[in-house]
C-alpha cells in the first residue's frame, strides 16, 4: 500500500493538486472563450465545452511558462514535493536560454495537465465511490429520484458487490495519482535538469572560483613561505653567534621584526579577501611591487647583488606586483636550498615590450637533490607568468640554479591595472 498511500505518494498527490489549482485560471478563461464561440445555454455544465476548454488551456499555460522565472518556481515545487531521485540534479536559477525555456514550458504544461486530471478525479470520484458503497445500506438512497437508479440495482447480489465496486474506484483514483506523480518525478530531471549551457556556465563558475583560490594560495605561499624561510635562517644564525657577535644579533632581530611586520600586513590583506567571499579584482589584490624591492633584498637573509636596467616606474602595476612575487619566491628557494651566505645575482631589465627577471644562485652539493620540476613555489611562478601572457623557467644552469621570467608589459586587460 505504500506506493499508493505512503508519504511520498501523498506529497506527489499534493503536487498534482497544486498543478490543478494553477490550471484553473487558464481553464476558466478558455471556457469563456469557447462559450462565446460555441453558444450554449449552460456552457459550464457541458462536457464537450469543458474538454475543449481543457485542451485550449494547456497551450495558454505553456506560453506563460516561457518566462524566465518559471523554472526556479517549478524546480522549488518539484524538489519539495515531487520526490526526484537525489542522483539526478535539477537546475538552479532562471531559464536563460531558449532550450531551457522550452523544457520548462513542457514541464509546466505536463504538471498542469496531469494535475487537472487528478484534481478532477479527486473531486468527483470519492463522493461517487461513497455513494455506491452506501447504497446497500440505505433504501431511501436507492429509491432517490435524483440518482435515477435502475430497478436491477435492488438485486441482492448486486448490492453485495457495490461496496467492493466503490472501493475499487478509490483504489483506481489512487493508482492514477501515483502513476501521474511517478511520471512527473521521472520527467523532472529531463525537463528541469541543467541544459548543456547550464553545465558549461557552472563549469566556468567553478573554474573562476578555483582560479581565485589558486591566486590567493600563491599569495599566501610566496609571502608567508618567504618570511618563514628568512626568519628561520636569521634566527639560526643569530643563535650561533649570540655570545660572540651581539651587533649581528641585533641586526638579525631587526630583520626578523621587519619581515614579520610586512608579512602580517600581507596576510591580513589576503585573509580579508577570503573572509569577504567575493572574487578579488585588480584593485583589491594590492601588494608589494618592484618599488618595495629594496626592503625585500635588505631583509631577505642572503647577500644579493641586484642590477636594474630601465625604469621600473613605467611597469604596469599588475606586472610589477607579479614580478615582486617572482623575485620573492626565487629568494626563498635560494634560502631553502642554498642556505645563508650563498650569494645571489638578480637582474631586472625593462624593455620596450617586456620585463625580464633573472635570478642566479649557486647550487651546493647538499642541494643537488632539488626536484627537477620544482615544488609549489615554482609552479606558482609559472602560473603567475602564464596568467600575464609570459613564461618562466627554472633549473640548473652553469653549475648553479637559474630562475628566468619574461613578462609582457602590455597584456589583455592589464593596461589599466
């Protein structure tokens, strides 16, 4: 009995009754039009008029369902009452394409059509079944002129079968409602499910979200990773000469203080963007650029010889920020793999169309096991360069390690940044 009268069947029946209620304005409007075209003294009691009005009401409903807001309303009702299988998702948001609107119109028409039939059966069949089941127990009901029953209905064997006939009518109505509800549930993923355009838009949203997350992860990795490497190296060096060189210890502590202060500011900025839950724009992704390079080189923890050719002030802000992060990650790698005291050569060249960043550091024996493809930092450098339309390479070069990046000065969408 559960498929006919269980909780899911009752919810689907309610969904169909709602469809019948939504059909009524279209049905009454169509009935008025049909009554004017086919004059009849009692159009509301004419079965032919009612069937014609029902057939005319469905196209009217389909036309109104072509409006974009029809899909979210239908999806909400289907999710709540229709019992759609969980592994067959429905679409979210208004129908933005012609295909989605046509599918929604098909669903809406099917819902209202089946709902109208089930509602009519629900209103008429239970009273009829109750009357049939009561006939064997009421002579006055059998003799009523309003019913106009034939005399054969007084036969005992017919009276004995009437309660079963009434019960069969009720079961038939329940079967029709269950079948209509199951049909709607089966068609819902097809007609209200995501179209190929919806899936493509969802994939683009996921890709954009992942791009933002990767961008923020690169910012955290480069700023925090560099700071931790520099602080660890400087603290270790200060500990070793704590008793013999107090001046060096003071300088190391000052460098640690400056590095952590700068990194905390950058970390607060990135965490603020994460908490906001919004995609950061170019103006929001503020951070150190090439004009802050002197402070980075001063407190990076390794001796650096820097040569700058060209005017870095003409470099677009977005390119300047990414170049700063590339240099920062290169210095972090030199700290991690080369250790303190390893000299690093940095060359920055501003050309007419591109910015070139080259960083050379020795590769000691103990650092010879560096992974050829690099870690997250080298992948982040490559991603930064590619997003700007440039390229970056890192690997052994003349007995040392070279990081080279080429960043175009004019890239799509970057001029105003």
